[in-house]
């Protein structure tokens, strides 16, 4: 009972988790507003079609975004938070993954810390042609940077265990992270 944060490694994971979780929990997916309003409108329509609300973060709408997250927490929602946005702005925190310090967004992790919510690292992998969901033990660290590091350690372990399920090896930001980790 009550709110919790699902930390996913990529925004595609947020889509899959929202579809699965919405059958059992009230959910809110956290995203980042793009530079193109038409892309935002498309994403909002897509998630509306799934029946899952989407909250888009923006530097210019911090208060409204934070208020929306807190409302969702008060409603007992599962906050589905993709952490893949490598972000150097004031909202970001560094964590080590593959031997490299990388900036990640922490909106949802800060809300979890403020409200003492569990953060559940979540992973998608392919098993015999079927997409499976894997959840780690909840992270209960109240300091966002340490919570993020705990989540990143879990993601790294999953990626190393099953690199074929890490569908985002082609993403240029993640290629940089992985290349730097190998050197």
C-alpha cells in the first residue's frame, strides 16, 4: 500500500512498465519535456491512450512538475521514473556506472527521499522471445545521490549479466558511457 518509485533504465522501459503496472496500481510516468512541442503532444496522447498519466519536466515549470509528483505520491501512485537522461543541469546528480561518472536526472529520487518512499530498480530482459520484468530489492536510501548510485550498481549488474537485453547500446549517450568504461 502507498506510493513508491520504479526506477527504469530507459524511457522505453517506462512505457512497458506503465502498461504492466497500470493493471494493478495507479501510476504516473515521469518524462522530460522535449524541445519540440509536437513531440510532447504525441507522447502525452500516447500515454493517455494507454490510460497512464505522463508528467513532463521542464526547467521552466519546476514548481508545477514537483506539485504533480507530490499529488501522485499523496494518491498512492507508483512513480515510473526513467533515469537515462544524462543531464548536467542543476537537477542532475552524478553516479558511477561502467567506471565513469555520469549525470542523471533525479526528480523522482528527490521526491522519494523527501517522502521516504522505496525506490525499486526495474529491468526488462528478453527470455525465450518474451519480454520479462525483473525487480530488485527496494532502495531505501534517503540521500538522492546515494540512492542513485545504488540503482546504477543494479543496472550495471543487469547489463553485464545480459547485455543482449540492453536495447540501448546504439544510443549515442550510452555508447559514450560504455566506451569510457572500457578504457
